[in-house]
C-alpha cells in the first residue's frame, strides 16, 4: 500500500482579484448562521493561491499563526488543497491572511491520525482529539472463514471511547501487545463498544424488504493524509450481493480535529439500481432512546453503557434522507437505528460518531441531540469563503 504524508463541511469557494506575483492574500470568511462555530475547517484549492508563486506561506488570524495542512486528494503526488480551522461568531465576517514567510514554524502537534494495524491482525484505526474508531480487514475475516478463534467478520464501525485529548491508538495497541488491555479503562478510556454482526456506529448496507444486505471486511486500504488537522483514507470491499444485485463498495473516510463525527463518502456501483444506501447504528440491548428528524438530517441513540452513558449519531444532508427506522428484533446484534439515504451518481455522504458521558462533553440525550442538530445546521449552511487581494 502507498502511504503519503500529508471542513468538516463543504466550503463555498470563490476567488477574485488574483494577480501573479502577489505575496499576500486575504481570505474573507462569512458565517450566515446565528450560532458560533468553533474549530470549523476551511479548505481552499491551491489553484487559488497561485499568486504566492509556490513559496512557503503561513495563515494568520488577527496575528495568530494557524495550524495548516496541505492535502493531495487525487493521489497525483502533488498537494491540491489547503486546510486550516477558524473560530467564528454567529453572523460574523472575518478575515484571515495568507502570506509568504521565511520563518521556520515548529511542527504542530497532530490532532488526527490513522493507520493499518498489522500487529492486531489488520484493523484500520483512526482518531482525533475527541474520538477514536476502528474497522476490520481481510486477515480478520480469513481467520473466521477458516473456523479459527480470534478473527472478526464485520464491516461495522467500532468506537473506542477515549477521554483524553491526545492520540491513543498506538499506545493502546502497544498496551495490548505487552499484557495490558484496551478493554479496561485506566484513565484514558477503553473499548467496551460491541459491534458483532451489527453496523456498529455508521456501517452501511442496502435495506430491502425488512432485510439489510451488507459487505464483509474491507479487502484493501489507502492512507491519504494523517494530520495534523484531518486524516483521510480509503477502504475497498470485495463485491457483495444486495437482493440479487452485485455491489462494489468503496469508502473515503475522513475525520477532522475537534469533531465527534467521522465523514463517510461511500461509492456503490451495482449491476442493478439500488433503492437506498442505509447507514446504521447498533441499539445493543435496546435499553436506550432513539431520536431523529428527517427534515433536519440528524439521528441519535442515547444508551446506558456499563458505568456510564453513550450517545451515537448520524448526520446527513436532509435532501439525501429518504427515511429512518428504529428496527428492533430478538436476533442478536440486529436491532439498529437505520437511516436510508438516496445515492446520487452512485455516491452518498454522511457523518457518524459518538459522545461519551465520561469524556465530559455530554451529560444526557438532550446535550447529544443538540450537538447533532447543530452539526446538521452547519452542514446545511457551510462557511462562505472568498480569496481576495
């Protein structure tokens, strides 16, 4: 696999008054919502910065140098996008500056990370300063197929409940290798979230006639970016069958610093039209409460979990939502909150993630639902960005 070094919402970009040779640019950023936005990711195509003549540059907000990241989204070996984050008040228009510099800034502390984990069979794990996730690869499936212990057969998404703001993936896997366990909380958090045959937190399938058709484990991966602001990677799945149709599935998954939710861009190519792409959240033992609003595009489950409580959720553009379903059954792992989404040109985009009470940001379902509703509002009203002289 090829590994390269190196918002949250789609950003409206327009570029005006650019002239070759200019050493400084201003970026006008407008928030049309009444609500404040914190650590909101802004992306700008590097084609909009040609006047900087390819020289090193920095981004400043009222004199403060911002952490920035360049991303090669199309895998051609060249960065094509600038990413940084801003805090902006409701109805505010603010200006940040992009200017050439000779200063050598110290490397930023990364708030995002992802990698394949061959030392734990072949998990793929990802995290930011708030949340962590993993899913399962072909070797884990092979172990199950061969009837051996220790494997995992699932394309569901697992949650690692962290309550520290530093990165823990490498540390937790190392702890597991040296006799410890990430299933026990020693102050940083733990993995006590059961996936099994469910969709976990944000896995997908196709819902037809009261049945969910799903893929098995991913078969290949590609790491695109690992921080400091955003981690991006792709997972590809072996063809699978949905009610007689052959489906090819690929996910581009990304997670930004400061977000509770992972972004999923799913491509489904099929031999026959698909009625939906359904994202799911496990209801575990059905002891929690679901909430959802199709017209606003947010869906929630708040449940007791061991000695604490957990909120999980899905957010999507309301135009893409067909409906949602609180599906409960006596069958193990198959009670789930389903969100049926409408593919456009074989693609769907949605966000899924969690908030753990012990992490200190959410105390109850009301807090969690407020976060999801606010996320959906920001998704529906992206920051407006203009690059000017």
